[in-house]
C-alpha cells in the first residue's frame, strides 16, 4: 500500500502501460506507412523508457531510505 502512495511508482506504471499499448498497437495494427503509425512506435518506446525509469527511481529511493 505504501508503494502506491509513491507518486513515481504510479506515474511510472501509467507510462509503462501506455507505452506497451502503443507499441503493441503498432505491431498488431494496420500496416500503412503514414505518420500516425510512426508516431505510435516512437511515443510508445519513449513512454516505455520513461515509465521504467520512474519505477526504477521509486525502487532506488525506497532502498536508500532503509
């Protein structure tokens, strides 16, 4: 429960989830070469990296507190 009160974990989880959704949509979605599909993969990967980074920061700060 205490982990959910850490805002870095919640934000990281949200961005990771959205990044996964966008990346999977790019892989499984329509295969046209429009700008929208290219934006999906790049935003998905950036969201995924940002989200994982926030979750890692959440765990690192918890270890440093103990």
